[in-house]
C-alpha cells in the first residue's frame, strides 16, 4: 500500500483557507456549484492504474464535512479515499506519524500547495492556482510513484 496525504485547498480547487462557514453543513451539490473540488476528476485521472494507493485527507474539509458529503465532493477520486486525519496544528504531525506506524505503507507522500519544512522530500508541491489539474503536478506524482519503494 502507498499513501497519498492531501489537502483540498490549492490541490483540488484554488486556495481559500479552509471550509467557508456557509458550506460546513451544505450539500455536496452546493459545494461543487460554488467551485470547490473542481479538480477532483484530475486527481482520479492521476491515480488511474495505482490500485495500491489510498488517499488520506489532512485538512478542514475532511474533518468538518460529513463523510458522505466529502465523498460526493471527491467524485471519481473518492474510489481511493480511506479517511481524514484531525487537522488541528498541534495534532496533524502526530496523527500522520501514528497512521504511518499502524499502516506500514511501502511508500507515502503529501500533496500540498505550499512548502512544508518537515519531510520535504515526501512533499509534492503544486501551484495553488492550478493544483492537481496542472500537467506538471500529475507528471511529478507519476515520477515519485515509479521510484523504488522506500
């Protein structure tokens, strides 16, 4: 198993700094109509053929939306979705470390719109204006997953 930790803002839609309050209890269709998760199909396209990859969300969207709503928003990329980590700044690193310890993946990485100092070699950076919809982002993901397992 390989794990792809992801955030939504800047990866699946242009950055917006978390779940807007009016969308926390909204339906998936209203969230999608507002322009969020517009690049979910691009993530599914990038993951085609990777049957051993699971997606783990580590942002507000995964924690604050009902799981059914979140899955509907993910659309075709929901096929790889396995859950969400608590995204509070004091716990995300510990939650990820615990998850990795329990899961024992052969490889993992994070896809983010901005640099993170920890585990920089495991971070796939994307342009927050284009996220995973950019061809360069998809190519980087493929280059990483074709490496030998770590």
